[in-house]
C-alpha cells in the first residue's frame, strides 16, 4: 500500500486515504488489510477485511453497434481477465440506465483464452429503445469487464413510391418507442439544397412508429436522398448518440391529365387544352 493520506482527523478518530498497489491475481477475493499505528513506544495493529474485485479490460469490440432487434454477433477481446475454459464460466449481459435491468446475450462461445487475452463471441439481445448500452462480461470468480455498445433503429422503410407531381410518403421505423424524448424531422436533398418535408401525421402501431410526410413535386423521374433527423426535445439539438437515418425517395412518372373545357360539340371543331403532369416526352414522341 502506498500514499497513505490523512484526509480527516479529530479527537479519537481519523479518516485515511490509501492507494492500493497492483495485485498479481486476476481473481476477485477478500484480502486482510492491516494498519500499524505507532505513537512513541506504543504500537497498535488494526485489521479489516477488504473485498477486491478484479477488473478486466475489453481491448476490442467488433462491431460496436447493431440493430435494436438484436441478433448481431459481437466479438470481444479481453485482457487482464481470468482464463475462460468453457462458455458457462462467464455471463454476458446488456444493461441501460432507463430500464434498470439487464438482458443476457445468447450463444456465448470461447474462441480462445489464455493468461494474456481472451476472445469471446455472442449474439446481442434485443432492446426497446435505441441508444448506448453497457455490455458487461462477468467471470465466475467475480472478475468483470465493461464496454459500450450502440443499439441503432432499424433502417427506415419507405412503404410507397411517390408520383412525380408529389404526394404522401409513409416512413416506418420498426421497434421505435412511443415514449421517446426526441422530435423527428424529415428532409430531402434536391438540387444540392436540403428541403424539410412537412410531417402530416405520426402514430405508433404496435412496435412500429409511422410517419406520413408531404413530398413536393419534381421536374423529372428520379431518386432523391432523404434523411430522418432525431432532435432532443430537452436541448433542441441532435443528440450525439443518434445518427441520421437515410432513405431514398423514388419518384416515378404518372400522367395526370386535365382537359379544358371538359365538354365539346359532337360536330367537332372545338379547341381544348390538355394539361399533362407527370409524363415526360419529346414533342416528336407525342401521338
């Protein structure tokens, strides 16, 4: 033990700060801490038991993010961790600060384990909300190691294509929580400029969060890049744990014709105007 510092002293009592040195063992166990006090020719010895927990280090996690639906196979490499002979020697679980609970990983497998390092693979559990959670690996001896993992929303699904003259686009975010603390903005890139799309309605249907947006008209059949942006309701800023969710707006050509006037003489000779939207052609192609 090094660096013994008296941080609080009163008549008949004292509070000490002790710095423990590095221990050889990677196994959590109980140690006996003995304090020797000398005052002149008098010597006292006091002993107290201390539970020391071995803490390993996760040096590699791949990948460090995955879907909220779970099932992502993750590979961890640990150092300063006891040897893992079989998968039952360790427990791998995820936890977050909101649900105040942990969920065990599945299919834990030992790739290798030695005194220098240990490699484990396992399948991630599912979660109710996107965000950063903590993966904790606990050995039967009590040693443990922690690392962060990002649960991402399932990529957005555009359920319908959009006529070139514009219309309603429906976006579905699977397993998105109704009690989320985020507002949602939808935008699209058009001619190098970002245009925010009005959100007409939003509702939760089972495990789906559904948005309906109004897409503007375009001048030609094309595919434009869109984004859903999550904005923190408390700070009005994009939270650092969230990412832009991209999607594609598929515009296609649908002819919509309007005739003015809509009535004419059956003897012929009437001049009418025919307006066609959403159909693109050269005048030489018109029949």
